[in-house]
């Protein structure tokens, strides 16, 4: 199953991933991958990314895919 993560580009590793207390919260908390919010849709992740007003990027993660993860560019999941 694919889920999406929002990352803060240039942040230290322990504060790189968006971790919202709940999906409707206005407060943005930046944490490690373990505490990151896993969005079910790309649209949800993109909205959270835009709302953060920081330099962010959306990543996709899929345990069943050989690549396991990649970045999202517009509406496309890219493996680099």
C-alpha cells in the first residue's frame, strides 16, 4: 500500500518529516520518520505541503514496490 510523507528540505534528520497531531490540526510539528504523518492520498499530502509554507517535498512510500520510495513531482510519482 502506498502512502505519502511531507519532508522539510534542508532540515536536520530528526525534524525532517511533518507530524500533525491530527489531519485537521493547524499546528505543524516536524519530527523523525517514525512519527511522521502518513497521508493516504497524494492530494492530502500536497495540501499539507502547501499549507506549511516551508520548502517541502512530498515523498511516496510503498512496501510492495521494488524501489520502496521516491519523490512526487506534480501529480506523478518519480523514482530517481
